């Protein structure tokens, strides 16, 4: 990785790729979630996240050329800027809730930062995204409350611990510090120390991204340039 | 001759693709209409970013302008200038008649879970306030699911955003 400071489109693509890939992972619960209500919830959250990705890609495409679909689907897996946390395929409910809550908590910090941007269009879009994300956070937080005791707490705690180094890879610098403070404020029993290893940080990818990409882009690659 | 008034009237006839009882004007997604000769610029602020009805709304507005003999330029504005507070009083009444509980005003600030779980929402069928939140999410991005304990009927609640 180069040492240069990330450009404003790098920041935009990182957020867009996170939302697209996590949206894809969330959509994998459609039809198989542990309850019908959660089937509906994760399907709807996935739809929102992919909608956010689309809007962010559209803004990025105006700077970089091309269009939102090309940015979303025509890059090679290694070119995506998503963080490893969102790539993980974890069909365990405690892992799913732990990732959901950690991601939404970090994403809130990032959205606040974007909303304060002097790039007016990005700030406006971030404020719109925030209106929808507020519901994701309420949902994630409701689950953290529901799993707060006994065996549930033990399982959630184990999942949070396993995913924590990855969660630290979502944000850098001051934003990461702010994220850490919020996790500590909500979960007094959870140890928020640590730093992400190179395998958890943005810029690297897990082995789980390539199969996801293969499936996600399959139809588009089948007939290049087709108008759907 | 295309006039802003005629364009607004035509847009008021366009139903929301997913909740057809309410028009795009009732929904408050038309922010501005500007007419310059036969060129009609519409500023459109979508509801939810992942709403699949977005393209349909945009294309129908463009068609409506063409039907009036104008040349449409529908600009999609992606900022927070739309909120559920922009749904008109007529729109709220139409939602209620169709079995949707309208959104709460945002005046009270961000919606909070405790507020949504409280029994402040009236059942659009029987009017009882004895309702509870079943799911923050529903069949489309803009809806939550509630249940009326009085008439034992689930109903859809337009999210406050």
C-alpha cells in the first residue's frame, strides 16, 4: 500500500464497497433467518445498504468517470476497498448480530464525519443515509439488549471478541478512537483494547471476498455491456 | 403551453408506485418545478435510497411532462431535504384510509426505539392506541410492522425519517 493520504474518492469508495459487500452478506439471510421477522429485517437492511452503496458510487462516478454499476461490478476483487469485516460469511446468529452492531456503531462515526465534509453533496447524502441508518442501529441495539444475559451474553461476547480486531479495521485514526469510545460506553463488560493486524485492515482481503464477487458479478459478466 | 401550474397538476395525478393511494405530490418528493420555454426542470428528492420505485417515479414524471408537450429534465437530489414531514396532510389522510399508519412528525427529533415501542400509534382500522411494534422493518424500506391488540390486526406503519 502507498503511504499517500486517501483521496476523497478513496474515502467514498471505501464506504460504498463496505455497504455493497455487507448488503450482500445481509441478504444471505433472506429465507433462512431464525425467525420470519428477522428474515424481513435483514432483507430490508440489505436493500438499504445496497441503496447507500449505489448513491455513493454515483457520486464517485462523477469524479472518476464511468457509472455506478461499473464501479460496483466491473472491478477485480483486489481493487475493492471494503474492510475485511464485511467480507466474512458467518451464518451463526451471534456472529451476525455482533458484526451488525459493531459495523453500525462504526458506520455512525463515519457518517457523522462525512456529514461534516466541506464537499456539500457528500455531506447532504450522508445526512440522508443517516436517517435510514438510525433504524439499523435501533435494530442492532435491540438485539444487544436482548442477548445481554446468561448463555446469550456468553455467545455474543465470544463473537464480539473474535470480530473485534476486524471491527478495528473499519476506521483509522481519530475515527477509530471515537468508535472504540462508543463501544466501551455501551458495553462496559467488553475489553476494547487492541489494534487491527494487517489481515484485519482495509487494503487487504480475506479469502471469502473472491467467491462472493464471483457470485455477485456472475450475471453481469455473462453478457458484457447488456442493458437490463 | 406548458406552465408550472399544469406540471404540478399533472404530477399530482401520478400515484406512488408502491402505495398507489398517495400521489407523488402528496408524498412530498417533488421539491421544485421550473419552466423555461418548453423545458421543464423537476427537482425530485427520493424517499429511501434503496427504493426500487425511484426509477419508475423519475420516468413517470418525465412522461407526464412530455404529455404536456414539454421537454423534461428530472434532477434527482440526493440529500436530506426530503423527510416524512413533507408528506402533506391530504397524503396522511389517504395513507390512513388505505390501512397505513402515517409517520410521526420529526419535530421531536430522531426516532428512538423506546418511542417506537410505546403505544402512541393508532390502529388505522379501529383507532385503538393499544398497538405494539412487531418489526422495525417491513415489506418495503419505508414501512415498519405493528400489531393492534384491540382488533387483532397487523398493520403497516410508515417509518418516520
